C-alpha cells in the first residue's frame, strides 16, 4: 500500500545572507577610503595664486596660524625652537630640503617675512609658499 507523501516545499532563494555580505564589503571600502586621504597641514585659509606649481619632493610643512602658533608637519612647536628643529630635520635629510610655508591669509605679512628670514638662515633649505589654485 502506498501512503501519500508530504508535498515538497517550493524552492526559495534567501537573499538575507547576500545582503549581509554586501553591507560588510561596503563597510570595508568606506572605512578603507577614509584612510586614503592625506592631510599636509593644519586648517588655514591659503591665498590664491594663478602660477602655483605642484612640488614632487616630500616637503617639510611649516604652518603659521592666525593666533601666531607654529607647527612643523602638524606638530606644534614653540616659535623660539623653530630654527633648531628645522636644522635637525634638514641635517637628517640628504641634500637640500624643501620647506613649505603654510601661512593663513589673515596672518600679518611681517610675521611671514620673519618666519621666512629664520628659515633662510638655515643652510640647505629651499623655501616655497603654499597657495591654493582659484
């Protein structure tokens, strides 16, 4: 005697695991893209220049903010120790070292000139001024 069997369930595609995997991959790409950005200095409003050129050498970035603070590669230092610290960094580098002055547009011109004079006294320093293209 043959007994009636239970009907087989209809096949289904469960997409919940696929959505979980897609969100995990999306989260990975979002998090990894956040670390790809490179910040070269403290946030200052740079003046614009039509003839600005991109430098290929990795520079030392000296930032001068409107409050008179000085930083080298985002590391705040006392203005009195600027020459000593730059001299040490230039001595560690081989050949001439490019030093980019990243001064806010609201910093008085005299402070920028004083900073540049201090940097020019250091042998092996080539100066550049950071600007923004309009």
